[in-house]
């Protein structure tokens, strides 16, 4: 777990990693895509976020990653109110998160190894200190022989696994993943799910947005359902 | 940092991984994509600007040196015009004035200018035809001591005391004009230097903005992975500072070659007395790469932080 962020924003010890209260959100010039969302993710919890396309899943994740600001309501992360967070304070929170983007957000000019190591490099860690861990992680996600490959040379599934490796390499306190198994086969999807579960057992709070209802049910995690911008009551997936 | 050995994943047999045998990639590529297509052109533009700035700096230095030399030369001499009294020839009056002035403190040497010498001075301008009939003033040239030169007032008093009707010209009017002209040339050269530096800064700021716009996806990825605005700005600063340093070195080298060639052609006096180039002037060019890099650092920082700051609150 990374050390506490050197930020002007104070965080307090809290049993909740995420708390959204009455959150409304919409993109500029467009109607709300999220309406009155109330959500609590206790520390160490594991949730799936499901819902049809356009339900607002990605928008909700963008709010959690501080890529957007809500129109209404408040957002608390790691006990701190981040609703109107200053831009300069955002990196400290992002370093406590691991985010898997639907579009992968890989750097095409960097090798798979360098992409996976990016969050570590951005915290000025020496390569010698993390190289073995990055290599091991890439091996584990099945990219051990693709460490030098550039993202354009990777398949969709490989890109997705690389994005996941990068998201979890810092062992973040909050893992947010948008369709992390959308481009991989069933075997790899199960394997990646086990990785998220393992990190969850180590204390990470995990929220996965996915269309894969079956995977959500097999995970045994709580399932949150978004429908037309509103969050349906929480249910636990069938084990 | 995650340690998979800590996870104890059932499917992961760490003992068989043989981590010691893992090949670790050597060297680290930059976080920004390789140079954009326009950067060689930017480097060319900055090199040309640095070349011009170097020429302007040397011109300013040479003009200043020339002006000081002329002013020093003018200040070390005085010219006295003697008007003969009734019953006295001009040459006699001039000789008497020269003798009088030679004994004044602060005078190194005083000599009457003969009519022949005066005609020799005028001949290139007027020709031989009119010189014999031309009334010429009776002049005495005075060389003053460099360390404690006699003033025009002192010379006038000495001449008056000797009963001579004379006017002393200590060249102060010319000296002032020369110094003002040199100051103007130096100021203009300095302004040209600043203008080229500003143009270089503007080009770099524009390139930084273009780089930020083109690399929006990269910047978003860096930002979402925890990079601060300062770190992202530094990536651009470093890139453009290195580019500007290289361009500055090229510009300075080209300027040094040109100035060295001119100095070689002009000999010890330089190519022109108005702009005497000295070998030492080439030392002025040595800070060019550093100055160019500094300008680039500041311009890129300003532009990057402005662009990134405009996204404040959007993450």
C-alpha cells in the first residue's frame, strides 16, 4: 500500500473508502446521466457495477477517478471530501487508486514493461527497485514474453491484461475497473477475477463495472445495478 | 507495490519463476512520445534566432569597444586655432602657441601644423587646384597626457597669458556624439538580442502548446496514473530545453565561424573600424546554449502550466 498522499487534503481513518451522497452528474450541455446516486463502498469491499449501456457506469467511474466533478451531491474518497477538490490535490488520491480504463489508456511509445511500471515511475521509484515485481506481474497476466512489445503490437486481450497489471502494480487501496474482462477469454477472465479477489483479500476496495453478469454472479461479490442513472438497491450475487 | 509472493495465489508457483533470471529492460524511454514531426523545424528556427542573437551581441560589444576607443583617442588630443596679431605671421603665431602649450602641465606634445601638412590633409577632398589660394587656419595639434590631461580651460589660460589670440577645441563635442552613437548602436543591438530571445520563447511556447494538444491522450494517461501537472510540464520543459540547447550550440557555432572568418579577413583591426571584431568576442557566444535552454525552460513551463491549469477541476 502506498504511503499517505502528501496532499493538502486531509484524509481521516474511516471504514468507508467511497461515499457518494445525492450525486448528480451530466456532461456539459447535456442532461444528467447520474441522478441522486447514493453509494457506500466500505473499506475492503468487493462490488460489481452492472447495467445496460448508457446507464452511467463509466460516468460513475470517472467521478470516482476524479476525472469529472458532480453537478450535485458530495463525493468522499478515503474519508476526504473530494467534491470540489483542487487539481493540484488530485494526483495524491489517484496514486491510491488503480484504474482499469475501458479504452486501456496505454502509452503506445512505451513497452509493455514500461506501461506496467508507469505508476511506479511517476512516483520517482528506481527501476531496479521495481523491475522484478513488474516482470513478475506481467508474467502472471500472461505477458511474460511480451514485455518489450509496444501496445500497437498487442491484441485487445493483451492490452486489457496490461492495463490491469498497471492498475494493480502499486497495490492500491481502491481498484476501479471498467469492463476489465471485456476483451479476454473465459479462462483469463477467471484468472483476472482471482487477482482482483486476492487484492481485495489484502484490503483493497474493488469496484468492477461489467456487462458480464455471469462473472459477477460467480464472483460472490455484491452487485450494484445502475439503470438510467439511478442506482438500484444492493444485492449479493449468487455464489 | 504489489508483491505476488505476498498474494500466495494458488496458480502462481513463485518458486518456479526464477526471478533472478529475468531480463530487465535497460534504459528508460521518455514518457512523452518521440519528437513530433515539426520539431526539426523548430530547432532550425531557434538555431537561426540564436545565430542572429550572437551576431547582435558581438555587434553591441564591438560598437561599444569602437566608441570607447574613439572617445579615448579624441579625449587625448586637442586642436588649437591661432589668429596672428598685427605684424605677426600665422606660422610664427602657431609656433609660439605650440611652444607655450608644450610647457603646460598635462600636455605631452604640441606641434604647429604647417601649411604643407594642412594642405596634405585637405588635398584628397579639395584637389590641388584650389589649395594655393585657400586661406587656411593656423592650427596647433596638442597631445595630452593620458593619466592627467590638461583641460581646455587650462590651455586657454596659458595661451592668453602668452598674449595669443586662440581658440581651443578639446573635441568634447565630437566625443559626445561618438559616445551617443555608440550607445544607440549598443542599445539597438541589445534590443535585437532581446527580440530574438522573445521570438525563440514564443516559438517554444507555441510548440509546447501544440505538443500538449497533440499529446492529449498521453497527458490524460499520465494524469490518471498520478502524475502532477508539474511533472507533466517538466517533461515538456526538459524536451524543449535540450532542443534549444542543441539549437543554441549550432547557432553559436555558425556565428563563431562567420565572425572568425571576418576577423581573419580584417586582421588585427577587425573588418571595420566601426565594428572591430576581436577574438575575445567569440567568448561572448559560449553562454548561448545555456541561455537558449533557460529561455526554453521558462517558456515551456509557462505554456504547459497555463494549458494544464485551464483544465483545473476537470482532472
